[in-house]
């Protein structure tokens, strides 16, 4: 699959690495990027060979520095609404897709860039990463779901502080606040992210998808987890996983 604004590689472990590839614009998100992210993630979620995805930015300066201000500058209320709806649709898909997605934040993740990272299941960050939602300093607010996603990730009070002030925090404070899971040296970030993705890929894909579903939709519904748990006992993967454990061997999951 060829893209103009993305780079995609999948290795033999079932780990796909997807990069936003506009380094000359600090990987800023525009309408074209949103369209290609939509295509790429739908294809990745449907690809049986892909077990986990790592999302990052090309170049050493930015994950995604934000939405493309040059494009937004000329937007009307109607076109701004369409842009927001499209971004929200893409990011909701990433959040709800069956395959797990790890954000590897290798520099600036601001505005729409942080919203893109928040749509992923969790975030690893390089030591030089900078994160924030500075939209109020431009006279607007986050438009791709950032107000709700950030509040769910770090709590409403912390989210209000970041969003109301527009301040940008470093990776260490982001980890302290629970915004990112771990911080790594810049030259180790992709290795750590892809190794974690490979570990996820070795697990039962149906089980990982069910766990993602349960966390997303069942936090206040324990019976939802029970339903997903019981359904997995109708799968070949469940039987293979438990047989492999009793036979002291590695399981060979088939996603069935």
C-alpha cells in the first residue's frame, strides 16, 4: 500500500510501523494525512498478518507537531466542522479498532498530534518529547476529541490545567501525570516500542482484541468482561493456548 504522507512497514513478527511522513512540516496533520490515516488503519485492522501497530513520526523532531495551521487559517465554520468531524472519526477508529496501537512519541506531540497519540492504546515517549494541547493560544480548542481523551487519560483536573493554559510539558512530567507509560532515550524509543508490540503480537490476537474491548467498554460493567471471557472459550486459540501451557510449549495462535 503506497501513501503520499505515510510510511508503512510490517515485519515477520506481525508488527506494523506506521510513520506520518511530512518532516518538512513537522508531520503536521492536514486533510490529506487524515484521509491516508483512515485508509491505513482500516487496512491494518483487516490484515490478518498484522498483530500490533507502532505509530510514530518521520524525522527526529516531531511525532506530529499539530494540525496544519496553514490549512486551518482559511477555514470557515463549516469547513472547520468538517475537518474536526473527519479527525474525530479517524481517531475514534484507532481507539476502537481490534489491533492494539502503541504511540512512539519521538519529539513534539502538540494539538492534533497529542490527540493522535491519545487515540492509541498507550504512549511511549523519547526523553526529548514535548506534549500539550495549546489550541487556546490560537483562539480555538482541541477539535479531534482531545478534551475528552485527555480527561480520561489523566483526569479532568490535570486536563483542565493543560488545556486552559495551553502549556507544553516534557516527557518526564507526562510520565508522572500518567499521560505516557514510559520514557526512553531517543535512540532506544523505537526498539522498545517495537519489542513491546512484538510481545503483544505473540499473544492470542482474539484475546488481545477482547481485552481491548473490555477496557474500552466495560470499566463500569463487570458483566461485559464476563461475556467476552466466556465467548473466548469457543475459540481454537483458547484451546491451543491452554494445551500449550500444559504441554510446556509455545502456543501457535491462529486467530480463530
